[in-house]
C-alpha cells in the first residue's frame, strides 16, 4: 500500500513539474521581444492560451488528489478488512486448538475414570470372592471338625443302641418292646416297669438290664466308648458351632452331663454295686433333640457350601468386562 502511494506521489510530482515548466515557458514568452504584429486578432488569442492551460492543470491536479485520497481510503479499508479476517482466522484457529485440547483432555479423563471404575469393580469382586472363600473355608471346617464327626458318632451310637433294644426284645418280649415313636428312626423302645410300659432311659433303667443275663453288656460298653469320643469332639470343637445354633450348644452341654452320669453308673454296674440312681441322675438322660439339631446344622451348612460352589462356577464362566 505504501508503494502505491509513493508511485501516485511521484506522478503528481511529475505533473507539478510539467505545470511549472508551462508557467516558465509562458514567462519566457512574455520576456521575448514581440514580433512584428501581423494582425490584431492573432495577438489576442495568443495571450488567452496560458491561462486556460493553468486552469486545466489545476483541475487535473485536484481530480488526481481526490482519486488518490479515495484510493488510499479503499486501500486502508482493505487492509483493515484483511486484518480483521486474519484476526478472525487466528482466533478461530486458537479456539479450534483449545477445543481440540479440551476434548482430548476430557476423553483422556473419561478413559482413565472408566479404567479406574472397571479396576475397582474387579478389585471389589476379588475382595468379595476372597471373603466368601474364607467364609466357605470356615463352613467346611465346621462340617469336618464338629457337625460331621458328631453326626457320624451319633449315628454309630444309635445303631448300637437299637441293636441292644432288639436283643432285649428277643430275650424277653413281655418286658421289652419297640413301638412307633418319635425317636431317631421313628420308633420308641419301652420297658415294662412297676406295672406300666415306660420309655426306656439308659440312666434310669440300666440296673434293670445290666448283668441280668440278657447278654447286652457289650452294647453298653460300646455305647459308652462312642460317647467318650463324642465328648472329646464337643470339648475341643464346640467353637465351630454356628451362631444361630445356640440351642445345639446347650444340648451339647446336656450330653456332657449325661455321659458323666452314664459312665459312673456303668462302672458301678461292672463292679456289681447297687446303682442307687438319684433324682439328679434321672435328669441326666440322653438329650434326644441333639440328633435333630446336629442334622439341621449339617444340612444348612452343606446347602450354603453347594450354593456358593454353583455361584462361583457361574462367575468363573462369565467373561470379565
């Protein structure tokens, strides 16, 4: 734009020089001695020409200056528009770069947040699995250390007891009998005592059958041996009882008392002493409900273990997201 202005200024300068030359020429003409007059009309026309030339030059200079001003104004406006366009272009580029950077940062943050959430989910699932596995291991210990052994030993004791019952019935059916009842196998063993049929209780009626030539003494010895093993399990493993099995804990205490009384009475009977069962001994009978309580606890734990194994197997087959 400055180069154009310089060129225009140079043109105007040339026009000014030309005009000055014209004026100088006119002055020289005036200084030259006049020629002999040829005719009066020629002298008047020659005098009017320099003035017309000067006026025309002034008009052309004014028009040229006006056009130059308009051109400069147009060039200035074009420059302003170019600057504005450049400013808008640079501003747009800046906003575009900032927007791209913001989107990239947002995407990176979202990706990291998603990754952290997924990792926390995996960690939480792993923690839950570890806790559950620990609990299942505890339940397996409950089965193997307490409920399973007690259940097996009670089953052995019941079989020996029922064999002894049948041996007594076979020896004297008028004094002993088996009837339907609520015992572990849906039967009840009874003894005819003092003119009435009563439910047989080992602690109460041991003296009626031991060393009475019924041949059942080995059964009682075996029952007491199994009872001793039961006592050892209860004493050492009672801590494996489920919190909701407080009734079983109480019954296990009753069984310990029953075993002590039974063993003492059996030792007296072996020595041929009179047993002299007192009122306290009569209350130390075998707690029949122990079988049901142990069975219920064993089944409940076993079901929970199986449910967890099925659930764990299902989770292993599912892909991790």
